[in-house]
C-alpha cells in the first residue's frame, strides 16, 4: 500500500503580502485555478486513496486546509504543535502511517511544488515504489537535471552505479547543501549533479529505523508519540514530545548519512516556486515581458510582475523589472533584482509588532 505525506507547514514569507500566516503560499492560487496544496493532492489521484493521504501542517492551518480539501478525512490533516523542520515532521508522519500499515511504503513531498505532467510524475513514483519493493532498505529520491548553476537548491551527486528502470536511476554518492555560485557552476559542469527535489520514497519502517540510528534523541520523542496513537493521550503526548524535539532537516538527519540511497532522474518538469520571480517562468508573460494577474493598466512597463486582488486596478507607468503586489491591506513595490530581501519584510513587521500585516 502506498501512502503519501504532504508537508504543508511552510510560511511562504517570500510571497508576502499575498502569503500570510493565516493563508500561506501553499494555500494560494498562484498558478492556475487550484491552490498549490490542492494541485499536489490532485497529482496523487489514482496512486493513493483519500484515507492514505496525510497532510502535516501547523496547528493554525488545520481548519483552512480542511476547508480546501473536504474530501480528505479530518484525521488525515495533522497539526504540528511547534515548527521543528522536516525530520521531525517526517518522523511523525511515519509513525502515523506505520500505525495503519506497518509495511507501508511512503512518498513524501512538499505542498508547494509545480510538477507536470501528472501522468509522467505518477510513472516515476511507481518506478520508485518498484525499486523499494525490490529492496525495502532503500531510500529513493528524485533529482532534477539542472538547467543553470542555481545556488538556492541543495544538490545530489549520482554515482556510476546504474539501476534498471524506465527512467535513469543511479546510486547516490553524496548530498550537498546549497552551494555558492562558483561551486554551483562546478556542479553544473560536472554533469553528475542534480537539484535535490525534496521528494522521497521509502518504507515507513526504514525511515524510522534511520532516525533511530542517526537521531536517537529525536527518535525517542517520536516513539513516545507512536505509543499514544489511538489513545486519549495522543493530543497531549504530541504536544509535549514534539515540542521537546530539537528540529533539523531530513537531509542532515538522514539523507547525508544513509548509505542505500538511489536517485531517479526526474522525467517531469519541476519548479519549487520559491519566490515571485518564478511567476513569469511558470505563467508566461505578455509581449512586454510582464506577468500580470488581476486588473492592471501597464504603460511603458516592461519585465515586471504585477498582481492585484479583486476589482482593484493597479496602474504602472514607466516601470521596469519591478514587482507590484496589491492585497486588501498591504501593497508591495520592489525591484526584481532585490527580490531576496522580501523575506526580510516579515522580520521587520514582527519587530514593529504590526501583526495585522503578517
């Protein structure tokens, strides 16, 4: 049985002001007419039944997610009591899945990726499941063939060992953290590095054993949570034990240390939709290079990203390489070249205690 875990707890600060704590990036319709989370769930139709989907988020988003996904059973949307990074999130998901099916195979993915076409994605997942069936101790990930020397992604270096399958599959030599630009250029030139997609397939018992080996303190808390599943103590145990975990990423906790990892060269188009500058790449642009969503009158405006909510009209005159995002109570005007500074806005709002804009 294949179970899917969707990690949906991010805050999406680089998409402020559209993305807020109460409605973060994964719940927004940034591409198409479905939210990022809805599109992720749609991608799993035919691979997993609704009760084999597990969405792990923060507690404040449980209700908004339930409203967006009424077809998902309420017990399949789980709120973390504290933000503890991806390794504890995945550990929690694994014990919940294992409680249903001790031999379950899991696919784990973020809620905010753009992936297409769906049928090819599903074929790649099925290949990964076959690889796990052949050797249940394996962990399978998906590598994105890099198209430029990105310094915003982690990397996976493949080995020379090749495995059978519809899509190219290799052993993994090592995982690398986000590099500086020069190192990224070296990775691209080498031809043996992939972008780390953050999508994994494994047995629930395999990832739990790996956490037990590499992160025993974290695992001890997760095992206490596991012991309480199905009892009246579950909510209070989850609160106490999860908050006691020292968080870290799954890459550091397991992937960089585990030996039996395979990487499938992703046959699907992939984008992590990291910030506003991804919108033109994914939605396309008009004849002046502008990506427009909402009411806009663009005069002498080029290569800009403009988004407006409702009937509010945004008029831009003499603008180039800008980001303009209008919402009901905040408007962003930024230079595209300084887009990375947008995440600092939220820190400043918190510092000023302007919570109504968070």
